[in-house]
């Protein structure tokens, strides 16, 4: 059993005060641009290399678990590491701060978009944003693919995932679960294609690893009774507001629809932010008709230019949905509530997955089957991201598309004569800046916005 001294030291993050952790997590939050890959890189640089709070091996193990979960893996990783150091309060601080700057930024931009989005200057800004976002998403395909597609089996998994999603509209959860099963079975059978890559050994001098090596804190040990209590609490925080809205307002209310849709999304959107966006885009645009395709791209541009996970775009979706169907409220008040509601039901489950599951995942460190499942899922995600990039390209570069629904096919085909030449040229320029000149994301976004304004001033768009 832990002594009181050991428990106190562990609870205090092994000598790291809560205030010091707060400052570091705030720094991570303010630097969390660039999508999940960039955000994970920021955390790795600060927490592993600079602060030596957590070893490489334990960092990657936590990341593996978060990538297997529905929702934003970078925010969940921050919650996981904060929980390791300072229990539930640390997880709430790290995970909450990770999204707080983005909530304020997206809300402010949404107000501007709703009030002035039909003004030519604002339209020109977002025209430029869409072209840059397309280039950024394409770059994400290469970035993730370079890491994940290490052999022919992984390449095949990515290709199959893309074909299944784009041409046959196979649901995302089916793709991800199937890939996970293939990876798990392959790893258990000893197939080298599914073996995890070497990342070096744990550094026992890292703060968290040293803490867990000396005396494992109580909160890190699996405990069924505690897991049930924690799960019940977070399920109530998540679902009670949803049930209340349904009972009071009914299913026809836009607020009930937002609560139900994003709650379902929190359960089924595996594969990272880009998989989430592809799913939301299809449902919000084609099923609920909350937004038009170009508005979804505008929202993604907002999320790309602000700190926090890319799925902060969901706040914009909820905002615009309620803005256009405010009921008895003023449009802006309804929109504010809709945006915050979308954020609540999206991120509350993220804390549930970590606080309930992390103690058991800590016990599974080194499990080959889990590592194999992760590798296969990451490969399938490359296909998911490619699907998203094609979807964005269709709605950015072409003014018209034709739906093809001839069993078993279900996809959109571009009308070639409707190509948007300025958007095509601007997208090529943004891609050149990223791939050829290695310019940063914010530089490319700013340059594309400026180009959009110039094109509007000269009458091209």
C-alpha cells in the first residue's frame, strides 16, 4: 500500500505544483494550432523533450489509446496526461484549457460570420480560406500516410477504406472497427506488418514515470467500483441535458436535434478530426440542411486558424443551425446556445472515456494486439482523410456536382464545365506554398485570405 507521503507526492504531480501545471497547459492550449498532428507535436516537444514530464514510451502508449477512441485524440491525450499527474482535477484542467481558447475564438468568428457573412469583404476572406484549407487537408493525407503506410498491407487497408467510404458510402464506424479487428488478429498471429515500430525505451527520470515507478497512485490503479461511479457521473453530465431538451422542447426543436446529433457523433466518429469532419459534413449539409457545403468549408477555415481541436468547427455548425431556426429566441442568443450545446455534448464524453478507461489502459502497456489494432486503424484513417480531401475538392473547385446512386455506388461526380478557375489556381498556389516552400499553416492561411480579398477587389470573384 502507498504511504501517506507517497500518495501526497503522487497527487501533487511528483513535485510539480498545480499552478505550474496550469501555466504549462495554458501554453500548450495557446499553441495548439495545425490540427491533431501539430497539436500532438507541440505536446511532445513541451511535455517530453522540454519539461521531461512523461517518457516517450508512455506518451505514445497514451496516444495509442486516444487514437482508438471516438473524438479528438489531441484533447484526450492532454486530458490523459493531466489525469496521470493530478488526478481528475488535472485532467479537467488540461483537457478543458485545450478547448477553451478555441471556444472563445470560434464564437467570436461565428458572430462576425452570421452578421456580415454576406458582405463581399467577408466572402472574399472565406473564399481564400477554403482554398488554403483544401491544401492543408491534402497535406494531412501525406503527413499521416508517411507515418502510417509502412508496408503493402497498410497501403491496401488505406486504399480499401477510401474506396469503401467514397464510392460505396460504407459507414465510418464499420471501416474503423474492421481495420482494428484485422490489426489485432494480425498482431496476435505475429505478422510483421502489424508489429509496432520501435520508439525507444521509457525514461525512468521523467516525472510521471518516476512517480509511477516509486509508488503507483491509487487513481492509476483499476478499480471497478470507482469506474462505475465515475461513468455514472459523466454519463449524467452528458445525457441529462439531452433528455431534458427532448422532454421540454420535443424532437422537432433544433436544440434537441443538435443535442442528439452531436451525442451520436461522439459515439461513432472514430479516426481523428478529419474523419469527424467528413461525417459531420455529410449529415449537417445533406441530411439536416443546417449549412451549405461552402459554409462547412468556411467553418473549417475558422477552426484551422484558431487554437484547439479541428472539431471545434462543430461549434460553428451548432451556432449556424440555431441561428437559422431560433424558435422564440433572438437569432444570436439561440446561436450562442446552439454552439455551446454542440461543444458540451461533443467534449463531455471525451472526459468520460479517459477517466473511466485510462486506469485499465495503463495496465495494458506493451500489449501487442492493441498496438496492431492501432496501426491498422491509423492506416484506414489515411483513406478517411483522403475521402475528406476529395469531398472538399469537389465543393471548392466545382460549382456543380451530380449525385450518383446506382447500387452499390453512392458518390458525387463533378460537372467539369463548372470548374471554379480562381479557386483552382488559389488552391494550387496554397499547395505549392505548403509542399514546395514549406511555409507554415498560418502563413498560408493569411496569404490565401489576402489573395481572396485582392481577387474580389479586381472583380475576379
